[in-house]
C-alpha cells in the first residue's frame, strides 16, 4: 500500500506517509540498486467538478475525464530523499496542493493495535469523528460538551474525599516550595473542559453483552471497532468534493471465517460514489467472498483486479 504516499492522508500523516531511503531497491547489504523511483496514480471517469479541481493533473492521453498524479523520488548521496509531484501529461512539477488534496486516503496498516489507536490522547481516532460531527464555528454541542465537563469538575471537586486529597497534596507541596516565589497552586480535575481535550479522553468500548474495555475483548472485534470508528469519521467528514480511498491491509486478522465474509460484504457496500476501497489479504476465505466474476486463469484474475482498481467505486481484494 506504499502508493498511499502519492495521495493526501485523512488527518495527520503517519510514518508511512513519506518515502524513506529503505524504500529504494538494494542488494540486502546496504548498497542501493537504484537511486530513483516513481509511483503513479491514475483516475478515470471524473465528473466536471472533479476535473475542475484537478485541472493541473488532467491527462488527455488517458482519455476524457482522466487524471494522472505521479510522485518522483530521488535518493541523494547523503541518503536524503528528494520528492517531486507531477500532474497530468506534462513533465513539469506544477501540481497545486489543492489538486493533490482532491484525492485523500485512510490507511489501516497490518498488525495494527486497535486499542492503542483508540487510546485516550491526541492521536485518539475518535477525535476525528467528533470533530466531523461537531465542527468548529459555533456548533452548539461543542459548548455543551465543555459546559458538562466544567460542571463535572466542580461537582467532583466538592466530594469530601477529593477535597481532602487536594488539601493533603497542597499541604506537602507548600512545605517543599514555601510560600514565597516558588509557591504553586494545585487542583484535581476530571478533564480539561475544552472540546478537544474532552473528546480525546473518550474511550471506545465493545462487548457482546455489555460494552467493555478493549483490553478485555478479542483482537478481531477490536479491529472491527477501529474500522467502524475510522469509517464513521470519513462518512461524516465535511463534503469538500474530494475523492476518498480506503486502504486496508489484512482486514481478516483474528476474525472468524463467517465474520470475514460479513466484513467483505460491508466493505463492498462502502465502495461507491466518491469512495474506493482497496484491500490486500492472505486469506483465501476472505478473498473468495469478494463479489464479481472469478476468472479461471490466475493471470487473467490479476489483470482483472488491476483494471477494477482503476474504476470509480471499485473494490479490490
């Protein structure tokens, strides 16, 4: 799924969002076999609005309504990577960022730690979903969440046990710092009553009979929960006209065969309109559940899948 580096990521780019020296072919002993590489993404059947946005990437040589976005990377002698983007049929790097942002991707890497990606903190993927549902600019739920968090802090602070804890901490800290210039004020709070801090502290839970901590649940269901959060955030993101690509590696990990089939059907349903889904899998059961005709010749199958990957709304496993 390395071609994801050609596209713009949804949210903050991760470590997989750039070209590294290790990406260049080498002999296994540290000597590079090549110093340049190229990755190209082709888009077909673009409507008028999409073509207008990606005007610097249009490629008439590929046909009407087609665009091409190409990344060229060069490994310098000092082991630094220089990257340029080219758009359309021209050989000049004149691709506007607005055009590059016309196609965005969300990447679910293999061996992902769903519990870690949904852990409270700045990288909590729940933040993207809540931000999409209550965008900045006066959404009433943002103020309501902050008000409820502030009220909770006030209520918790009045509980005798919490008051006693604050007093004992402050007493000992004062003994350490004195009442002069080094004196510090202390408090105990449930959460910083700011929207971003409150939503980033939320925890996703899952369970068959009741929602439990993810650490108490199976890895397969945790992966499904992670995908549900990510897909919900994409679906509720502001409609800015961008095409979206969902890249999923090994979605079958830790899943029962029946759940694999259900997941495949769900992902196929997600592929449509401005969303395309690309999946890689080592599971014959998962791959065989993909819809569409099955070529009898393996070579024909690979060709068919490559062609389908270029079609809008296509799903490839």
